[in-house]
């Protein structure tokens, strides 16, 4: 199979293949934070992000959520449908942390009355700002697409919050993206991993995600390995349908 590099991002490479409308996403061990001002790398990060994303996309599909996921090809690579991405980052929050704590002055760890969905404009130069629907209309994103994004975020949260709860993890918040396939169908895309979610241990409150890297807390490699273990081992045992 001929692989042609289409795009290299901060944490992954994307390739086209001989198959039309199919891409390979190969996850790297590299990480950045704060819009690439901070850089790092740790062992098996790519493996964790690819394998966790694959397991979770497959699980979401069984719950009626369409995704770009086709199959996992090797430890660090997943095959996906080729999509035209919406310029939107969909953030869903159950507990205050990070930028929401700063925005509303909420203490980190404060449980929210109901999930909060934020639609951010995917633009590194602007720092991916949270926008409202008027801004998005001005940028040419349709109300239908925004509605899809909000509903997708809430539905993914409804499925994943209990999934992680059964694995002893509080799903504090997460970021997803969406795109349209060649036939015009909108679906979930990107990745679901400790890079793009906040995961706190239910018993100890320990952070098991990229905040360990962002905040120089140490133990980042161990945290990623622990999240991979909780997702794959319990999934393989079939404890949760
Ligand atoms: P925030 O609190 O920094 O806005 O982050 C909210 C969630 O989005 C958190 O789970 C981490 C994730 N996230 C990304 O996936 N990519 C990003 O560039 C940022 C800033 C956050
Ligand atoms: N992914 C973003 C960056 O590079 C930020 C983050 O995850 O904190 O820089």
C-alpha cells in the first residue's frame, strides 16, 4: 500500500493511501501545549491515543453515533474515512476545570448543574476562541452544522460519562471534532484520548490526562498507560456491553 503524507500535525501524521476516501492517522509520541509553546514527548503516547480512540469510536458506533473510524491498523495507526472537517472544536464539560474555571471564576472540581457545551473556532492563530452562533454564521458555518455539533457533543457525553464511570474515572471534560464524508454525511472525527479529555480518578482525584504534562506534574507516561489499561482491559473482559 502506498502511503502519501497529507498533513503533519503536532501529535500525528495523516496519510492518504491507494484506497479512495480513506486516510491513515498515525499518532506520534510528541506533545505540545499552550498552542505549541511547550513541547514534550513520552513513550507509548501514540499507542495510547490510537488504541484508546479506536476502542472508544467502536463503542460509540454501537451506541448509534457515526464516526470516521474504520479499523486500527497497528499500535499507533488507525484507518478512517476521509472527511471535510468543520472548523469547530466541540468542548463538553461536566466539572469545572481549565479555561471554564478561568472564565467563570469557578473552583476547579466544582460539579456543573448540567453539561456545558462550547463551540470553539478551530484557528491556532486566534487561539481557538469560544464563539457564539452569530460569529459562526459570519464565518460561513450553518446553523444546521452548529446544531449537529451541539447534539453530537451532548450525545457523546451521555454515552462516555457512564463508560468512564464504570472504569473508575470522572469524565471532567473533552474536545471532539466533526466532519462530512464524500456523500455529505456529518460524523464524529479526530481522536478521544488523554490529550483531548480530562480524566480524574474517581477515588483519589488523581489526574490521568495531559494536564500532567501541561502543569509539569510528572507521571505523565504512567497516567497514559493507566488510562489505556482501564479502557482496553475492561472492554476486552466485556464488563460493559
Ligand atoms: P480547556 O479547559 O483548556 O478549554 O480544555 C477543555 C478540554 O479540551 C480539555 O479536555 C482539553 C481539551 N483540549 C484539546 O483537546 N485541545 C486543545 O487545544 C485545548 C486547549 C483543550
Ligand atoms: N493541543 C494544544 C497545543 O498545542 C493545546 C493543549 O492541548 O493544551 O498546543
